[in-house]
C-alpha cells in the first residue's frame, strides 16, 4: 500500500495563509450601498453592489450587525466576505430569488437554483467571520417531505431529490484558492450546506454547521466534496440530517460521462454530532476517488455509521489509496459500514410506464449502464486506530462477487458492539491487532471473503 503524502494539500494552504498577510484591502460596507439589515427588506441588490464594488480592488465586504434577508449572492475573485459577529444572512423563502444556473446536483449535471452564497468561476475568495448564514430551511424541508410522500406510491422515490428544487447554502464551483471558515455558523440549509464542485485548492477551517434547528432537514449534507482536487477540511463541528463529511464523484451514466475524480483530500480534527457517518464516500462514485485521508474525527450517538462507503451497481468508479484513522465513535451503530447496493429505491431510476411530461434529467438518470462499467471497485484501503463504544454491529460489509472489496487492511480497531456482524465479497483483506468485544460473543461472519485474520485478534464480551 502506498503512503499518502499530504504535502500537496498542506502546501497550498500554507501558501494561501502567507499570501493573506501581504496587503491591507479596502473595506466596503454593504449598508453604505443600501442594505437595511432589518430582516424584512430584501437586501440582495444592495449587498451585491458592495461585492461588485469590492472586486476590482480585491476588497473586503462587511455588514453592520443585523439580519439581512437576501437571495443569491455571487462573490468575485479577490474579495473577502467578512461575516462578523452579530451579522446574519437569512435566505429568502421565494425560490425566484435564486436564479436557475447549470451545476451538478446529486451526481448529474442539470440546472438548479443558485445557492444563497455562490463562488462560481472565481479565484482567491475568502468567506470568514463569526456571523451566521441561515437558509431558513423549514419551508424547503416541508416542500420536500410533501413531494416525497406523493412520489413514493408512484415509484418515483428516486426523482424526489431532483424535482424538489431547494437552494444550497454555499456553492463553490469551478473555482480555486478559496477559504471558508473563521468560526462562521452555517444553519438550516434548504438542501446541501456546502458543495465544493469542480474546484481545487480549497481550505475549510473552523465552521459550525447546524441543520436540525426547527426540525430535521432532509438532504442537508454538511460538506460535499465533489469531483475536484486539493481540499483540506478541518475543525468542522457538524449537526445535520444526512451525510456530514462526504466525498462524491458523479452518478451513473452522467457521472461516467463527466469522469472527474475526487482526489488529494484531507479531512481532520472535526466532530460529527448528527449525520449519516463520520466519513462518507459515495454514493456518487462514478468518477472515482484516490489519495484520501481522514483522521482525528469524533462521531456521537446521533450518527449511525463511522466509516461509510456506499455505491450501486450502476455507479461504476473506483476508490484507491484511502486512509482513515484515529476515529472516536461514541454510540455509533455500525463502525465499519460498506455497501455497494445503497438504498435501491433511490439509487436505481426506473421511469414508470405511461408517465407523461418527463423532464430531460429523468432520462439522464434512467440511462442504462453496462454491467462492466457499472460495478464500483474499491481497493487499497487502510483503516486503523478506530475506538468505538456502544455499537450495535461492528461490521456490515458487502459488495459483489465479481467486484469484491480488494486489498483492505484493518488494524488496531477497538470496538465494543452487541454483535460482530458480517464481511462479504472481500479479497485479500488483512485484519491484525484488533480487539472486537461483543455482547453475544460472536466473531465476524465471512462470506465469499479471503481475509488474513490474525490469531492475536481477541473476540469477547464488552468491558
């Protein structure tokens, strides 16, 4: 297994930090451009004027303390948006305040409402400060649940995520040298909180994400890292109702067409209070993943999985040189969860016979993928130093006989669980120096698996 060098990602972060101290940019106060900050007046145009004025000089945009109702804002190269303490941007509840633009949503390229804060086709942009960006999520969450309830009986569960158009909170698309953090609070996103797409050299440091205030927001992923390279995420504190720290790379035929991997990524020093997993890869895997490292992450009892790899037999793609270590899992149900047949009612798009007025993206989603292209291949994965207490099942692992999970090494796992669980479709696995304690005294069940399970691996009762 190759060692993963962090020099590329850390190097660009150090370079960005050094460059930030070179100049004292002019400050542009959005209130001087007409922003009211009373929580009632739509301040989109005034704030955008301040952004546009700051751009030529590479200036800093600030706002006086207050609550600013706004639709989509578009940051420009060279500027800093300083969200100082006492400042809240709150998203409009009118979808028309978010212009429809080309992007990628849940793995396919399509038009979608712009995010509340957008960095599109830009460079050298910073979003910082201890203020708040609030998506006013409950109105969007209700619209999703209502639509999904009507779609599921029609066999359209897979379409509900695409038909219910909800604004993301922050989108970084086709941009580079971007920084986000400084203690900023991101809350109640209508859809994904932060999507970083088709970009490179992005540093997220010290963000607080809260999407379960006023309800539990569906599809409110924390940070989605999507077909790009050179990203460092650290010091994130996340409470969401879907994936928390998630790597994506496209879905099915469209993702295979785009064919852009997610690579050279570091996730570290973060806490996940609620969400799908401590670390997620997938389910959009078509472009592939390589050179990924995640470490020093804590997940609490609101999180069902520790390490979650998920895909489907129409996704394709690969994962290689993946390093995950030093996780603390407290009450997490399944510490190691790998499935290549994720959520079938969502993963496999089948257009019901007789359905009329089909949007173009339905046909994209339902485009057949040949089996040889559709099977995902995960290999060269090393997971170590995982401490898990209060688990239900230590392992829930499966793939396909003709596309096994290959060359995995699991060592120094310390897990208390009710039962050991199963590992299936595994080839050339090494499991050494692990301590798996189970209430029922069970050991992992291996099916269609070639595992070097060291004799010094004890199995017993929890402490």
